C-alpha cells in the first residue's frame, strides 16, 4: 500500500512539473503572438500609407519636388515594410 502511494505521489509530482513547464511555454508563446500582431499592424500601415503616397504622386507630379518625393518615400515605405515582414518571419 505504501509503495502504491509513493508511486502515485511521484506521478503527481511529475505531472505537476509538466504543467508548470507547459504554463511557462504558454506564456512565452503569448508574448510572441503579441509581437507578431504588432508586426502585422505595422506592416499593414506601412504598405497602406506607402501605396497611398505612390498613388497620390501623379497628382503632385507637376509641382516638383513634391511628386518625386511622394513617389520615393512611398516606395521606400512600401518596400521597407515588406522587407521587415520577411526578415521577421
């Protein structure tokens, strides 16, 4: 009977340790998910604003340097957002 109780205790302690480890892993994964969400939001905003700037550049093309500046900055923002997302993954 005593041997059976000791085995149950060992199993319970092992299971408890597994649950503690799983809890730590879950916390790490939650933090990673937060960082991934933030990166996706920054990517979407970067691409959206960059494409908006590139799309608006022809309207300002007659008033230089605004047209060229919009095109350049929009392209940099769009391409930079894509590169940052690719590197992050």
